[in-house]
C-alpha cells in the first residue's frame, strides 16, 4: 500500500467511525421521535399490531370485505372480525384491517409479530381475486409494495431509508398495465387437468357476446362480462406470486408456532354464472379447490366460504367485490368461528344470526 | 440506475475501488463497462442508441478532421447532425406527429402486435433516458472537430467513455470534449481532498434531492392534479413549490454527479449557481442549467450571428434559441411555450433595460425588485413546463387568481424547517459551491452540518417514488 493510500485510509477510517456513530444516533432518535409518525402514514397496520401484540390471542387480517358498505340497509354494521370475536368473548381478539391489502402485504406484518407476543392464532383473509392478473398488476401495487418495506421486521431507520431509496417493486402504472395486457393475451388458460375451451382471457372475452334483438349488442353487459372473465379466469399454479406469499405466510407461522387460518372469501358465483356461464364458475371452483387442497396439506385450516354468501346479499350486485350485507358477514364469520373451535373448544359461545335484510 | 438507489450506493464504491486498483491503461475500459452497465440497468436495448451515436460521431469526425474546408466536409457534418437529431426526432419528437393513443388502447394493440407495440410504447411512454443529453454532447464534439477547436478522438473506446461517462450520462451536465476528455485520459491518483469534496457534494446533493425535491413533489402533484380543489393561495404555493422542486431535483442530481465524478478525479462543470437570485432572465440563464444554455449559445446563437446582426435579426435569433431550448425538453407544445416565454421576457427586459437600470449600480431596492420580477416570470413559465396539456394552463392561472377550493396543502413542520434551511443555504451559497464554501469552516461546525444533513436524509427523505425530473429529457 502506498503512502497516499495509507493516508487516505487513516483519515477516512476515523471519519467512517464518526459517520457510523451519526447513523446509530440517528437510528435512536428516529425510532424514538419520528418512526410512529411515519407508520401512521405508511404502515398503519404495524401501529395496530404493536398496540395489540401483547394482549390479543387471535388476530384477523382483513381488507375491505371486513366492513359493511351498506349502512342504510344493514341493521348491524359490525365487521366480520367483530362477529367472529363474539363467538369467543373470553378471548382477546384483534383486527388488523386495510383496504386492498393482500397476502404479500400481510406477510411482513406477520413476520413482525414478536416471539414474545400473546398472539396464538392468525386468520388471514384470502380473496380469490387477489390472485388474478388485474390485482397482481394493479396500479395500487407500487404503493402497497412501498408499505411492505416499512412492515419488515428490520431496524426502523433501515426501513425508512430503503423506502426513500425506492427499494421495492416500483414499476410505473404503464409497465404494470402492459404486463397485465400481455398476460391476458398470451397466458394460456390450461392446466394438466383439463383442455379449456378458451385458449386465453382475450379470446374468451372476444367470444363472449350479448346480441340484442335489433342486431346490435348489449355493450354494457359485454363490458361487465369482460370484467368478470378478467377477474376470475385464471388457473392458479405455483408461479402465481400470491401463492409464494401464502406459502411464506405458512412458513412464518410454522416458525413462530402460530395457528393459521386462511379465510377464503365468498364470491358472487350466481351472478358470474348468469353473466358468463358455467366455464367461469368451474374455474372459480377449481381455484378454490387448488387453494384448499394445497394449504390443507400444509396444515393450514382453510375456511371455504366461497359459496357461503347468497348472491342477493352482495352489496355490489353488478361488480366483483367481496362486500357483504350483515347476513353474509355473519354467515362467513360463523364458519370461521366454528373452525376456531379446533383450538378454543371451550371458549366458543354460540351466536344467533340476525337477518333483517331479505332478497330484493 | 438511479443515484438515489441502493444499487448505486453499491455500484459507485465498487467502481471507485476498481478504478484506482487497475492499471491506468485499462481504466477507460472499466469506465466504459461501468457506464454501459449503469445505463443498461434501465433498459439494455437503449444502449444501442448510445453505441450508434458514438460510432457515427467517432467515424465521421475523423473523416471531417482530414478534409479541407469545403462542401464535402460540410456534408459530413450535416450527416452527423442529421443522424443524431434523427435519432432524437424518432424517439422523442415523432410522437408529436402521431395520433394520440390512450395507454390502454396502446396496450391492447401491443398485446396483439408485439414488435410494433414495443416501438409505439417507446415513442409514447418510455423515451430512452437521457437521450437529449448525450446526443447534444456528441454533437458538440463533432461540431468542435469541424471548426478545428478539438482534435478528433483516436480511440473508439475512449471516445465511447466521453459519450457515456456514467455520472453525467443521463442528466448532464452536458460536457464539452475539450473539458472532459483530457480529464478522462489523465492518470488520476486518489486524493483525500477529492474524496472529501466528493462526499460533501454528494451529501448535499442527496439532501437537496430526497429532502427538498421529493418532499415538495407530493404537494406540487396534488395542486397540478386538481387545482380546483384548492384555494388560490394554495395553488400559488403549489406553483412556486414546483419551481423549487425542479431546482432541488436537478441541482441535487448535478451535485451527486459532480461528487461521483470527483471520486474518480474528474471535475464536471457547474450547472447551477443560485438561479432564483437572478435579477433578469438573461442572468437566470447564466445560472440555470448552464451546460445547456452555453451549448445553445455556442452552437446555435453564435452561428446564427449572435449580437453582431441587426436588432430585428438579433431578436429573432434570441427567440429561436429560447424556443428551441424549450423544445429540447420534449415533444410537447407546453415546452415550446415555456421557452417562448423566456425568450419574450428576455427581449422585453432588454428594451426596458434601456430606461431602467437594475444591474449592479442600481439601488438595492431596485435590484431586489428586479429579482422578484424575474422570479415571478420564471414561476409563471414553470406552469407551462409542469402541465401536460395546454388547456391546463388556463385552469392553473384561473385557480391561482380566483380559486376558492376547500382542500388545504400540508407540509409537516420538519419538512417546512428543511425547506426554509435550504432556501437560506441557497442564498448563502450565492456564487459559491457547497464543497468549497464549507471547506473553510472549523471541523466541528463541518461535522455538525454533516450530521444534520445525514440525519435529514436518513429520516426525513420524501418517500413517494419521484425519479429525477430531468431523466425524461
């Protein structure tokens, strides 16, 4: 080493130690005074987790499906997770809720549950549509991935700087949209099990027509059918990024010794059937079977609520949302609560289902 | 690769260490490989455009240098300029002449026609990063060779380093061959002074980018997305905010670029000198994006006749230069108008300047007034720079005057403090460069500043992904 290098190394070495000290001090100050403010904006679920991690024994991870979206019609506006908790009045129950979240975002939050936590059981909402191309390539994904950085169980300052340096999947809306269209066009709708009549989503959409008596086409209906096909027409397989997220969740829960429940949400299959037909329904059910079989084998308690909510109780009658009326929310909650008896048989208290709303 | 990324924070030290470890004769190869890697990190396909520009200018300039002045020499120069501008036109300006296509429709089309779809995607949505910067840099070289100001490069690889030198490849400063090439060729030894100054420049550059520009960006985006939702004062704040956002964004980039280059022993030219303290548009352009304004001065304004022509012709020249410098930024009429406003104000100032003296000898009140006037016009012009469609300008100006929306812009107190400190430091840095300005400070004061800047970067940086604004140009 030349004298020049030695000189640089000596001077730089001292300064690097000083800089390291500054970073460590920054870390302490950040965690003490600024971290929570950032969590409020960027990772609110972690704040909720911190609040309940030493008291709650069961945690429900939910998204918008948890809520009532029709308060005028619903006499009860309790969330699904609230209804579940009523079955176990003696067990501290917590809800971690955020619209549009999916397994990829729940994953780092679950990873953040400390070893010393009182949490024993984790219920993860499993929305079938979060596995479709539109959700995987959604424009919301960049914001969600950024949040995921803050949820990772790492030193808070490290998460903060990784977020500043955009260290997450930060594709633009243009790129995501394009990937989505490519998959709709090229990804073949087939599996080893069946030779599907439509080779791609695109071909399926093109073949789905709604002629009117006057020779024109019911375009509104066609657009809706397009939307339903794009939402549900896919074969879940191991390459789906959500599957790897769900697999990771299983692994994390196993490592942490947590009981895991996947709560598969209801879809309005009746409407999908009437609009697009039985091929779509077959696919939805096939995907349900894939998920239940895959995760049951891994020891996860999968609550299959796919067909639990009657079509009339969906809040959005003409759109693919998993928003249910009070009746539907109670039904799915009952099924989840029933499944929890496996771990809490003595704490279960039966509940009456109240049905104030009826089919229109 | 973005400067504000983990990849760059790993890439740069690796390049610096290798650079000083390997023998001098191989350094050009390392710089070329690392520059192409740096650029290819975005989209490797676009490297072909840099290679194309490099080969064209290298080979044509060598032939140009051999020829005596005459038609053939001129034809070769025109060929070089046409090739460079042709690439620029194809990838940046052709879209002006194509029908507007909504992204969804384009994606549907692209899904069916991958080849054409890819091309249209590039034309509409993914212009090769930094194309205007390196194109202008290579063009200046060929023109300089033509006029005998520099000798032609004698090594394609080393010339390729000049075209693609990674610190300034994607957003300048647009360097001249006579300034950069000797430095690239020189045998640099690592010095503590260089590393120290580079650290200062990069630290301040990161601060300015992530703490100022990236924290102003969401506020500005909000206002420009829905000006009708805000009161007029909020719209004005958003518009002024954009002026500081783009300054902090671009100046921050330049400081990091200068710091990165200095680690390799190379001094890049200054691109900004506290532009918002200018008292006239003419002064503003001596302080804002200096490498571009001097480019237009040397390669367009002077060849057009400079100020040695009749006043009417001179006025036209000025206007042309400003409009084209606006157009350099992109294929949108809004940039043209932005340049046009600057040109118009420049000319008006010259006329009014005959009657009002607001230069050095004027009273400080008049000079301050002139500064406010310049800032006002620059800010008005920024509106055209920021909007996507011309129609939006009317909405912004109307809401800035009469807007009574209920939404309120908000900046957290620590961010307000940072922005205030940035404004104070910018005034303090008048005609000074950050690294040199603080070198005279006592060590304790310097380290207190480093600690504050580092703390701000680590804990208060903006966190909505806003790539450097000038990358798109």
